[in-house]
């Protein structure tokens, strides 16, 4: 969604269509109502028609039969289960086969959670004013019950004015009390592994455990070149060193 959306958007629906989730029964021309205040998504299709579509649905064949893709399909849970590997809690069930990995959650826990993804783009005003406004906004979002705030990392572009997200998130952590927060994503090739680990640990303490960490190797060579990280292989090797350091 980076750079393509300036309003509310739906990033995923769980369970996914591959296992017979709601999206599997949506057809072209169907009306879908999104009620953000009520945390509700409604497909305006009658129950009789939905039952007909369910009866006709067949699970598609797996896209991958070997390698990481096959392992992902077989062992990654649905979004409501954390999108995590099932190895630590696996007991012969498989969410991709339609069997839940964990017991069903209650209605209160199943409510849709609303999060924010912010680029902190250039606002044609002093940066100090822009940051003050964003921190005020973050506090208002926290008070309103928003679940999380994620911040992008870009460099040398007006698309993003916080190329060092850790500093900004430190201020957000102190302006909020409940909302989870984190970078989406830290660009690993641009960091010393140990230095990044130290920053994440500090932010985790500043936020009292509300830190969520997203990592990636970057997709824009125009931005990476400012840090002399210009090739995919170099970016990949830097990322792998950072991940290895974190595991150690």
C-alpha cells in the first residue's frame, strides 16, 4: 500500500479466501459496506445466495509444492491467529486445511482492530510544527482506542520526513499509553546490527512493551544509494547479517 493510499484501506481479511474465508464467496458486482466506527464489514448478499456459493466452492490447489512457499502455506496461521508459524503449538492441526490451530476466540476478542500507517509526508510547513501536529494526532488516536501506529522509513524524499523512525517513535511512545507502535519497516541494510538491536530495546522500554518491529531490505535503489547500498545482493547480505545478529 506504500504511496498508494491516503485514506482508510483494508489490508487483509481473515480467514483468507484460500481456506474458504469470506472473500472466497465475493463476486464482481457485490456491494460491501465498511463501517469503521462500528468495526464492521458487511457483504450485501443474501444468505441463500451465500449458501449456494459455499456449496459450489472448492479449495484451490496449492501454488507451491516444495521450498519456503510450501512451508509457508502449510505452517503459517491465519491473521487472527497471529500469522505465526504453528511449530511451537502444533498438535496435528493445520489452518490451511481449514482446521484451527487454537481454540475459537470470544466475540470481544474477535472485533476488528483499526490501525494507522503513517508516512509523515512533507506538509509545506516547518518540520517542528509537522511533528507537533503528528504527536497530537497520535495521542488523539491513542485516546480513541486505535490499536496500533506504524511508521514508514524512506530517505531523501518528501514522501517521508522521519528517515530515522526510532527517534520519532520514541516521542510517540511518550505521548501515548496504550496504542502499539513500530516501524514498517526498518531497512536493515542501513543499520549496524548491534546498533539497531540497542535502539529496539530502548524503544521497547520507552513504550512499556508496546513496540512492534517490522524489518525489510528496501525496494528503492534511489533511496538506498544515498547510503551506498546500491545492489540487491549487498542489501540481502546486510539484511541476513542483521537477522543473524538478532538471533544471537
